[in-house]
C-alpha cells in the first residue's frame, strides 16, 4: 500500500511539473504568435509606407507636369497605412500597448490633416506654399507621428525578446525540474523503504523462538 501511494505521489509530482511547464510554454508562445509578431510586422510595414509617402511628397516639390503630380498624389493615397494600423489594433492585448497605439493614432490624425492641405496645394499648382508647409508644420507633425510609430515597433521588439527568453529558459530548465522532482521522490522512497526494512528486521529479532 505504501509503495502504491509512493508511486502515485511520484506520478502526480512529475505530471504536475510537466503540466506547469507546458502551460507556461503555451502561454508565452501564444502571446508571441498572436500579439507580438503581428504587431511587429504591422508597425514595421506601416513605418516603411510612412517614409515612402513622405519621400513621394518631397518629390512633388520638384518640376513636374500636372499629370505627373496627379500620379504622385494618387500613389500616396493608395499607399495608405490604414489597413496596417487596423490590423495592429486587432493584436493589442496589453494596456501599455493600447495607450501607445492611441497616442500614435492622435499623432497620425494631426499629420494627415497637414498632408491633406499639402496635397491640395500641390494639386492646385501652388508649389511655393506647399514647400513652406512641407518643411514647416507637416515636418514637425511627421516627426511626432514617426516617433509614436517607432515607439510601437520598439515596444513589440522588446516584448518579443523578453517572451522569447522566457520560452527558451522554460524549455531549458523544465527537464531539470522534472528530473529533480523524480530524484527527490526516489530518494524519499529509498529512505522510506530502508526504514521499513530495518523496522522489519528489528521485529524479527524481537520475536521469541518456538
């Protein structure tokens, strides 16, 4: 009966350690796949589009025909970051991430207002006024927007590194924890067995002869 109880205890201890390890690996792996990686990709691609559009807007200030400028304006409008930021919002699970996202969206809204004014001036052929706006107000707003977007990218980068470390550490120490539990339980069982053997030997010596 004691041996059976000991075997059950060893099984439960090993199973418990294994369950905890699997649960922790699943939790952080899920966060990495569902939250961190999509956020990293979306914010990175959005940042790339932001700079591409900014460069296209700068090119509009150089001599071009009205048709060429109209093509550039259309390129900026179709190369929007809307779907990327919309996808990013679907992968937000942490309050800090949400706060950073809201700050970015506010900076983006301010910047897009300036962009609309800029594109209207370019479309109307008012390049001198567009140049002043591009180098002044829209430049400052773009810096704010870019900093907020980079903050999101950096946040997801740090989260990815931290969660990756936890996954690697858990996968590294888990076998040792399980092995340690087995050794301790085996040692306990061995001591208990020796004690029972010694107790039996003492009882045998104390029994009177026939």
